[in-house]
C-alpha cells in the first residue's frame, strides 16, 4: 500500500486533491466526513481519480468488519 493523491468527481465537479491509500488491487482507500471509503479509481499523471458519477460503489459500505479485514489481509 502506498499514499497517493486522489481527486473525487461528483456531479461533474472535481474536488481538491486529498491523500488516500492505493491498495494492490488498484482500489483507493479515502477518508471523508469521519468515515473511510474504498473505491475504484483511475490513474492519470500520478493522480488517482474516483468518479462517483460513473461508479459510486463504496466497497467498505460503512462496515467496520470490512475495514478490519482490509487492513489485516
């Protein structure tokens, strides 16, 4: 896992870059609104983009057990 810059796109608007963690499977772990989320992302120019307009699936889905499984795998 490595720390990367992440930009989230929602309703066509890109947020300011924030830090996230790139997982070996290509998904990105981010923290927002006091919660963690795990999303698919596309890399361009060293920045990872989470496009919530195209795919808003949060693979953690607010489940603490999923988060523990993720960090202990």
